[in-house]
């Protein structure tokens, strides 16, 4: 069997940390509650449309 390197996990994790540290501050920030609210409202609208216009 081939020997596995014990430090390969740290190198891959370091790449992820570097990726997430380089987030752009100019990008639009969306509140997580807004995403949840949009999902709930969309679900309610779809269910109401299914009730009003059955197939």
C-alpha cells in the first residue's frame, strides 16, 4: 500500500481559509432572514395557486 501524507488535510483546509478570507466587501449582503422569508412566501403563493387552480 502507498503511504499517506499526514499533513494533506491541513493544506486543503488552508486553501479554503484563504478562499473565504478573500470575500469581496463590495458584494451585496443579503440578510439570511430575508432568504427564509422569500422561500416561505413563495411556498405559500404556490400552494394558494394550486388550491385556486387545480389540475
